């Protein structure tokens, strides 16, 4: 991969200071892993910026609590916009007055790219960790990225390829989930932990980790589960929820649309439920990637607000043939996708039951998923730290 040294570069002389800003809990996880890898390769590295409890535990000198930046939803962002802009101005002023050896913005492109652009103009090396989805839609944003960063750390190889074609130094470093998840897993322990019978089949229902997703998909997922339970003898249903609030919302919908249906509510997160499953019905997102890495056959559903869908489709804003990460990585449809009006119990259950019966398809899916898993398993944090240390060494006199 261009620009990524095969082994750790020689330690840079003198102390290193890294500016780093994460805005969300997912960024806190990535940031903490990167910081730990940095310190293994360059002991004594100092980190200053914004992060959550994991990054602070790893030694971050935090100037702003992460929760002040972790704002989601259009209304919420507009409400907090003055404070967000003020924090960005303060961070810009601080880093320009106290230049770090390198600055890393983790995800949250709406906040971080603006900060990175100001710092780059001030002569500070800037890198962004996690590519915005410019390869999928609103490709014109790549111009903003080009002006804002010296390089972009990509989780997926096709992202780096796209960025380099558009004049941005993209570096594929792999995905931390591929590093965490074993190449082979046994569903038995996860079933035991969830109180499921090891000898009966399991369907995992994952209608999303946000309230808006749950509102769009929960009823159809529940009714699909009911249809599958009627067709597959002994089928057990499990639904992991991100928090107690979503658990309550899902249980309310379950009582409303299928009060007699038994669904195990998994409090251990998506990973445990996916590990226990034979089949998966999931919203598009990280859970689809986890299902792929766990080699679980899956159907991926996605539903936008009707007006949003009409605008996106009418203006041809989406540039990819697939919306699930499993198919994007495979380069073909290995996980059936169902969109908008196709997201209904009849179509989803028909597709899942087709998967259940196609055992040769399971083997082909598992083989391709294993190939992708190995490709993404790059020791992402260590690879990123190695690259960034090399960039710092190159810039020092």
C-alpha cells in the first residue's frame, strides 16, 4: 500500500505531540486504539484535543468534554450550532498557537474537516481517520477533503482507491473489527450466554441502533420474524438493542404487532447476538459488517423517508450499485438487499427462507466473507500509527 511502511519506522527524535479530536463514542474507540499503538511505537507521545473516557484513560489531555461535541440529528445540531462553532474556533486558535507535530480528526467530517482545513493552512500536518462516504454520494465533497487534509486513513480498500483517483492521499489501514473478531467463531458460548438452545436455529433481528431506524423498521422486522418462526421448526429469535430506551421501544412494538411472539432481548450488544445466529436480518450499517466478519448469511434492509428517497433517486445522488457494506466489499451481491417498499414482512421472510434453504449458498458466502475478513485484518491501529510516525519523521529537520 503506497506510503505505509512495512515495519515500524525509527523513533522520531525528541518528544512528539499529537493533536486529536473525536466527536462520538465510536471515534473514542478508534482514538484509544490509535493512541495505544502510537505509544507502543513511540513511548512518551503526548496527545491533546477532544475525546471520551477511553481516550482519556489512554492519556489524552482533553480540552473539551466529548459529550459537548456528540450531537446527532438536524434539530439538535442547529440548536447547538453556536457552541459547536465556538469550540471549533477555540481549538483552532489553541493548535495554531501550540502547533502539534500532526493533527488527526476522527470521523465527524462536518466538524473535523473545517478544523483540519484551518490547521493545514497554518502549516500543521493534518490527517483524517475514517473516510466520509464521498465514494457513494455527494462526490463533490472530495474537493473539500483535498483542501483540508494531507492524508486520509481508510477502513476499506475501495475508499483509498477512490480518493487517490481524485487527488487525495488515501491509505488503507484495515478495520479494527476485523482485528477483533476471530476468523472462526463458535456460536455455542453466545447461545449459552443468551439462554438459547444450542440445538435449535436462531434468527437475529437488528433493526438499527438509532431511534429513527427502529421507528422505520421494527414492525416489519418483528412480523418477518413471526413468519419465519412459523416456517422454520424450533426457530429462536434474538434482538440486540443498543440501550434500555431502544429496548423499551422495541418491546412496545412487539406487544403491539405480535404479542405472542417470543423474542430474546440481548443486552450484550450486537456482537453476541450475531455470534449466536444462523441467519441475520439487519439494517444497513456496522451490524452488516459484523455479520459478514462472523460469516453469518444476512438480508440487509434500508428505508428512507419517502420524500428523502425521492430526492436522492431523482437527483441521482447515490453513485454505488449497493448500499450494504457486505456487497460493496464483495464487489457483488452476496447479501440480499431490500430497499423502501421491498421492506415488508412478505418480501423479507421470503428472502430469509430462501437463504435458509440454500446451504450451498451459505458455503459460498462464508468463503467470500473469509476472504474479505483476511483482507481487512491489517492490525489497523498499529498500521495507522506506523504511517503517521513516518510522516512526522519526514517533516522533521
